[in-house]
């Protein structure tokens, strides 16, 4: 467990201060998308998966050669977090090889109560070669390296570098500012025209959210939307954008009488789409601002529909009942399945620019 692991880590750290003592490494990882297992299959299945992962980790560490096995200690730190202490390494490559062995041991599926589950993980590595005062600092460094590894893709590993601290501090500042941005209404909606090429006329707009940071910098969605999803603020942002779009649509209707009426497309995050109450929120926004549903288009990515197909069918039916059109964004970058287009009531496809750019 975490307490015993920190005790052993403290001993190794103390020993490493003696000149000539071989270095050691700390490996840290958690399970990708583990919360989805708990959310969809329940905590009992989640607990059994953690126990099965611990068993694989134990077998992997025992499977090291006779000289290595006594020098490695695995621990469950809490939630879906695991760590390994690897003492008396020759250099960083020993820890990297162990990280690869752990990831290989987790490659085969786990079968829990009839469910076949696949586990991927990114492993962070920190070594005692960098001076540190406390065991917690080394664990923190390994955690920072694991976060860096996630940016490289699944089933990767990374060794801690000093610059990772600076990156983590920047993300922390951004998170603090983002929470304040929701309270202070620092978001702005920009409207990108949708043009009928055959007539040269504007048919509608796509709503694009931007963050007007107090520093004066205009922050793009790719920089803050993933963080907003991670810390649970995406609902507040999505719903603010929805209401702002409906308010603007009503203002345009009052100012410009035209046929056919303008439509505005609004992106909805995958996390928000999975919440049943979002239909109530959309209906409330339409009623509050006096907007017909047919003037609103909801955009989601194809991966959201494919990963939640049964649930998506019900949600799309609710959208249809509100007379709202549905658009699939970035089509072609994921499953690109034409067959499921007949399964769902989809109005529009937005072909990804990588297919049409040339």
C-alpha cells in the first residue's frame, strides 16, 4: 500500500546518499479510462479489475531474473494508481525495460464477470540521480512523467525531466484561471459563416467558443476544452454557449427578417452528450429565448455516437422531437462507418478537412 511504499522509498532515498550506492527508480502509472468501467459496470467490477491488475503486476515483477526480483516492489497507492520501486539499477534503461514489461503484461484482456476489459496505461519514471529531499517528491516526479507520456499516446512511457515541473505548474495556473473564467463570464462566442456556394449567400453560422483571458490573450478551444472536461467545468461552458447562441439568434431574428431563417450550429462535448439532463437544458434554452428547434444544429463527433451507440439512439430521438438537426463533426477521422448512418437519424456530415484540403 501507499504507506509501506513510502517507507521503503524513504529507506532507498537515504541509502542513495551514500557515495557509490547504485541509483534506483520509481515507476508510476494509473489505468486509462478506469472511471468509465466504474460508471458503466459498477464499482464491484472496477474493484475486481484493480485486483486483477495487481495480480498481473505481481507476476510481472516476480518474473524478473533472479538478481532483479528481490529489488523490485509493487504497490497499490489508491484508486487506480500503482507504483514500483526498482532498486540498484545500472542506468535509466533498466527502468525503461521494466516499464515495457509491465505494459506487455497488461496487454491481454481481463475477463471480469463475463465482461472482456482491455487495460492501457502510460508509465512515468523518475530516478534518484536527480537530487530530491522527500520520497513524495520522487513520486510526484514520476506522476508528472506519466502525464507527459499520456500526451504521446496510450501505452507509452516517459522519464522525468525538469521542464515537466514547469509544464505542470502552467497547467495548474490555467486550471485556476479557468475556474475563475466561468464565474466571470470571460468566454466569447465567435460566429463562422456557413455559405451556400451556389448562391454566395450566408445560410447560417457555426458557434466557436473562445476564452478572453484577463492577460489579453485569446485562448483557443484546443488549449482549454480538454482541461475543462478533466476538471468538470465543460458542462458550465457548454450550457453558457448554448444560451448565448439562442440569445444571439433571437436578436438576429428581431433585426433581420429573412427566409429561410438563419441556423446556428453548436458543438456539444461528448461528456455533455452522455448526460440525459442535457435535453432538458436544450429545451429550456430554446423556450427562454423563444427559438424554434429547427434553427439549432447540434454537432458531436462520430466517436461519441459509436462508443455509446444504444444510448445515442435515444438521445438523437429526443433531439428529433425538439426539431433540432444533428451534425456529425470530423467525419472520417474515426470509424468512418457509412453503415451506421442508416441506424441513426443524422442530418449532416462534416467531412474532416484532411480529406478535402487538397
